[in-house]
C-alpha cells in the first residue's frame, strides 16, 4: 500500500493519503489520486483510496474525479452523523463507526489528567469511536476518516490475505465492514466482562453503594453509545445482501455477507441482553440498599427499645415522691435487677427475630 503526504497538507503533516490499485487481483506499485478517474474506465482494476484528516482541497479533488454527490461529501466531514447508507446517482455512500478498545494505560492516563485538573470523578470510556465514511463507485472505494487513531493496516492485511479479491469491489467492502464488525464484537465482550465484575461487587460489603452506582451509570452510558453504532450495522449489511446498493457484488460473496450479518445480529442481541443485565444490576443495587436500610432501622429500633428500659426505670426511681424502697438499699437492688432482666429479655427476643 502506498502512502504519501500531500504537498498542501498542514504543517504538522496530519493529512495523509493512502491507496492501492489492483489489476487482475495483483497489487500495482505506486498510487496517485489522479489515477482514480482512470480506474473507473478500466474494468480489470480495483482502486482504494484512504483519506485521513483530508483537507478541503483534497476532498474536493476526489469528489470532482468521481463525481460524488455534494451532500454525501458534506456528510463525510460533518461534525456528527449517524450510521447510514444512501444510494446516490452513480455511487453509494456508507457511514459506519469503528470501535477500538482502550488499554489500562490509556485509562490510567485519563484518570491522572482528571485528577491533576481537579475535575470530578468520571471513568474514561472503555472504547473509542472512529467514524469512517465510505464511497463506492463501480470499481473504486474511497474511505474518509477525520481522526488518525483507527488503524487501517488491519483492513489492508485482511485484503491482502483474502482470496476474494477476484470478486471485485464487493470483496473490498466486505473486508472493511468485517474489521468494523469485529471491533464491535470485542467491545461488547469487554462490556460483558465489566458487567460481570460489577455483579460480583454487589454483595461485597467493602464496596460503597455510591461507587457501585457510579460504575453502573458509566457502564450504562458506554452501552448506550455502543448500541447506537452497532444496531444500524444490520440494516447496512442487509441492504448489501439485497443488492440495493452494491449491485456488482457477485453471488459468490453472499455467504461472506451472510456470515457478516450473523456477526452483526449476534452483537445486537448480545447488547440487548447486556441492557437487561445492567438494568438488573441497577435494580438489585437499589433493592440491596433498601434492605440494608431496613436492617439498620431494625437495629436502631432494637437498641433504642433496650436503652429505653433503664431510662424508664431509673427515671421512675428518681421521682421526688414516696415509693416502696425509696432511699433504701433494697430499692436500688430491685431497680438494678429489674433493669437487667428486662434488658436481657429484650435482647434475646430481638436476636431471635434477627433484629440485632
């Protein structure tokens, strides 16, 4: 795969263009954006161009060569777009989100930055989203990415190792969507593991209820974000299978896209089960909090009843009115014995009822 930094790139070299051309299934040395329009006229070639943080001039140049719809080009650089697929005259536009997991070092760095800045506690997300805009026109595929974080090397490696290149542009599109779907699956697996760990902390008395609530909220937030980008993948793959958007994908690729659809369906069903799990964890935490409160209230009530007995008896004997044993040793002994008997009786009774 050929990579070059355009001459009009920013000073920091952020804009990068990668590309590859195949002829009869064999990679061709060298790549230039100006050759894309030529590839459209040659049925024996396949072309892929990856625009990373493209400038307006670069994107406009590609759009002019391939006659891309202005609305699709605008969507590819918009601040926020949903997952979708749109069929324009002459080309098809896809918008997907790839997911990459964060490692422990990334989370530790994020936590250290928040602590040094004095920001309130907030756990870093378990994953990062990378938006990928895809233009498909005949035998040319163009990907547009606004951030350099997602590694396209894995996509290129799968393309090189695949024997499906003979099936044309559909094979390229399948390879890219396959990497995206695998990232979704890994993220769902990671969330499943985190929720299982959270379940193990529910009955741990050393973990505070506030921490459990915070972790539950963070996982629910991650789950909602992931659900937004995973669920629409089914519709995109189903649309390709129906040949509504990529009409030149041959029947030989149907099993590949069926398997890809099965992975996407599995991920969506898994997310739905995780939603039920996190809801159960949240409700169980509230139930346990109520149960702990009831236990505390029972203990306080029991001890209050026990403490009230000596207070009542000593208060009665302290009245400035005559009563049997007043100002005598027998009266003191009687009050002490009465206090001990009643207190012991109440204590045993409450213990049997599991109030103490």
